[in-house]
C-alpha cells in the first residue's frame, strides 16, 4: 500500500511506530506519525537512524 501513496499517516499502537516510519522513509514517502513516535530507547534509535 505504501507504494501507491505520497504521504503515509501512522496511527497504530505506539510500539509499531518506528517500524512503520522506517518502512515509509525507505520507500521515499512523507510521514506523519502520531505521538509518541517511540516508547523505548531502541525505538528512538530506529527513528533517529531512519530520519538521517
């Protein structure tokens, strides 16, 4: 589904946000993610790496 869109809105359980953000960013899409974007240090690290 990500390939068919320009923007991805992530509104699911917070523990999945980093995984979905990484997939969307790797697909070259604009991303909106609800708060909190991550709930643990590993998720925060994954988000930081995806956004570089």
